[in-house]
């Protein structure tokens, strides 16, 4: 029973840190948002919400290569994660890799 309660608390904590990161991203405070997403990832390194949130914050800061690495991790966990697919495709387009973006998006 104690393990189950601990897991519930950890999931709640990850959710709260992701919400904080989302709020900071919405306010265009991407540097602080990344800190909160990283805090969530320390608890659950496979949190899709934290990974996608961090990747998007990196994307918004123009840190495209780092963002792609985060989205690749998200997509390794869930190959159909819609936001990660869209954001990665958008990054490829923004880097003028139009053919790569089209190929990536049509493969998924």
C-alpha cells in the first residue's frame, strides 16, 4: 500500500511541476519553464508531458537541436505523440529542411 501511495504522490508532483512549466511557457518565460520541466523529469524521466513541454520551451528559445533531441526521446516512448510530431516537423521546417520535414511527417 505504501508503494502505491508513493507512486500517486510522485505522479501528482510530476503533474504539478509540468503545470508550473506550462504556465511559465505561456508567459514566455522559457528558461524558468525548462527548470520546472527538468524537475519533473528528475522524478519521472519518461514523462511525456515534461518531455514535450521542455522540448517546446527549447523550440521557443530557438534551441532547435536540443529540442529535437527531447522530441526524439518523447517519440521513442510514444511514436504517435501528436504534439512532439508537430513540433519536430515545425523545427525541421524552420531550419529550412523542408524535404526532411515532409518525409518525417509522412512517415509518422
